[in-house]
């Protein structure tokens, strides 16, 4: 069984979509745990509802970020995690995790990178007046949304479209593209 750890900080719709895809699939892949830096985040309740193990601690419970990531690493190693997928995890990873999981940490971003990196990809693209934005799945490195691109899908913005419908279209694309990209990466690694 391929074991995935999802890292998330917020609502968890991507987490939910991945769990739902795997429930419908016969692939030997499981979401083994959720790592969350906000114990009160909605994604924690979603994971508990889906019987997924949860590791949730705030950074300020530890001396520094190095110690925080070492604790996460220890947890992941005990579970023999193969792949980490970030789904709205609002922290930059350090070499503690990056060195242990080379080319094995993915992120999803709600814009067509390298355009509009950072926390507000949808809002920034909308404010810039672009006619096409989209979703990017990429490997994680030390930068902000700067790792090698794995997959992208475009989303068009209509003439008088409101930001709410753009957001909704982007999230719909995310919920399909992330699962497809994870399968693509696992196939390339020869794991499935
Ligand atoms: C998504 O838009 C994702 O692209 C970004 O964070 C958001 C997380 O949403 N990295 P959710 O918590 O999965 O609903």
C-alpha cells in the first residue's frame, strides 16, 4: 500500500476530494494521516470523520521550526509515509522534511505558476484582469510555489464574471487535477 500524508491548515476541500477519489478507486493508495498546524481547522474534523489519523500541533508548542519539523518527520517515519501532499498548508517547508522526501512532496496552487505565487493566487490573478488563470500542481522546494511543475489546467475568466464563480471553477479543477497528478507521480516512480 502506498501511504500518503496530507498537510493542510484550513478548510480541507482538497483533503476531502482525495479521500473521496481513493474510496472509489481500487489503486493501492491510502491517505494515512493528516498533518495540521491548527488544531481548530475544519480539515481536522473532516479527517476525524473519515477515520484518518491526525497529527495536529501548533508551531509555538516547539522551540523553533526545526524542532517542529523534526517532530513531524518522526511521526511520518513511524508510519512509513511514501508521499507528502500539501493541500492548503500555509507554511514553507525546511530542509528537515525536504531532504528526507526528495521529489516526493507535492503542492497545489490556485493559479498558473509562475504567475501569481503566494497566498492569494486567485485574488491576484482576478485583480490583474487576466482572462485565463488556472491550477498548478508542482514539487515543493525551499521557495514560495517555485518548485518544478508537474501539471497545469487552465480556467477562463469571463467578461463580467465575479470572483466567486472563478473561485468555484478553480476549486472544481483542483479536486480532479490533484488526484490525477498524484497518480501520475506514483506511476512515474514505479510505485503503482
Ligand atoms: C486551495 O485553493 C489550494 O490550491 C491552496 O489552498 C487552498 C486549500 O483549500 N494551496 P482547501 O483547504 O483544500 O479547501
